[in-house]
């Protein structure tokens, strides 16, 4: 769809995030969090955060300059894939401004 939350700035405070500084995604705010913002979550934030492991972060770094077809060739471990799927589902729901039945069904798989 051509939409991707910025991976180089924190959705919480706006500070720059280096690739090795990405550790989580806020479903509440719709973007990536720096370590400081992740360490002090707001009310309702803790359960609405997707934790990213090193594999998911490497995937984001590696695929940033790639097109969709090339990005599909980059392999992921199951845990990294599950975290990134959760983020994709969140982004899709934001784009259509509400939950989708197919996405709700897919969430049960994660």
C-alpha cells in the first residue's frame, strides 16, 4: 500500500533511532519507540507494544532500500516473522481505519 511507519524516529518523543536502537513498536501510537520511551510506557501502553527481536530489526534494516519482491526473498525466523506480522496487521487496520475480519482471524495464528 506504500505506507510504512518511519523506522528512524521515535513515535513517542520524535528523537532519532539508530537501527540498533529499535526494540519495539507501539500499537497505541502506530510507530516505533526508542529505548527511553519503551522504558516508560504510558497508561495502556505495555500490553499494546510489539517487542522486536534482533532478527526482526535486521530484516527492517536490510529491506529498507528494497522493493517488495526483493524483500520477500529475505528469510526470517518464526519469532521475528510473528512480530513483523503483528505490525503489518496494525498498519493495515490504521489504513482502513478499523479492524478487518481477515486480520482478526490472522491474529489468532500469532
